[in-house]
């Protein structure tokens, strides 16, 4: 589905991919930083929460015109 502006329309798969990708990237970053600071589990949890918030923000910014 395309919109009159030529951009593809919103897709649940695209939104889900943004969220999952952000969660995975930030969880891995959190694990790395946490392991350097001595608590990998806490870093992974913090990274997961930041990643989820970032993924939601990416979806809102990407699909705000729809």
C-alpha cells in the first residue's frame, strides 16, 4: 500500500521491527557497559528498558503523519 505522497503506508511489521531492533541493540549495549561496571544483569535490564522506550519513540516519529 502506498500513500499519495509516494511513501509506503504504516505497517505493523515495520513498527514491530523498529521496537525489537531497538530493544536488542540497547540490551546488548547495556550488557556490555554493565559487564564493564561489574553488573551485566543490571546493565541488560536497563538497556532493555531504554531500548523499548527508544523503539516506541522511533515508531511515533516514523508514523506520526498517519
